């Protein structure tokens, strides 16, 4: 199961016995499932549309970190490098201003093009 909270974005790592239901058709448990980098990029772009308050900016940064990790795990080095560049760029900027939204969108557009090709 995918968890999104104020301090964590990722797979549910709570302990406990995980059992599949009878006649379960899934062959892979949720912990083993890989998330699509393209889907994470769409979620990241949607999260980048509204970064006016501190809570949304913190969630965006967590989502960005999770996307960087997934890009590395999926072997997409150029996308991971571009996302890391975005991370360092927004660390130095004020995310609430409109100019930063254009910069973020440019970076995410570059990564989306890398993933498509």
C-alpha cells in the first residue's frame, strides 16, 4: 500500500503479517511492486501546481526525493540527475513565488521528455 502523510511518502512498512485474500489474483505483494516513474512524475507535476504554504512545499520535497530514488532504482540515471538538479535549485529558492513554478515546470518537462524517449 502507498502511504502519503506529512512526514513520509512511500510503501507501507508497518510490521505485521501480510496475508493475501482467497482467490487473490495479484502475483506480487504491494511491497514488491515497482511504481512507474512516469506515474510518479505526473504526481510530482500535480503537486508542483500549488506550493503556497509550508506544508505543501514539504510534501513536494518529500515526493521529489521519492521520485529521485525511484529513478535511480529503475536505472534512469539522466532523469535522476535532472531531478537532483531541481532539488538543489529549489533548495536555494523561495517556492512560493510564481517564477519558481516556471522553473520547476521546466525541469519536470525535461525529465518527462527523458522518460518518454
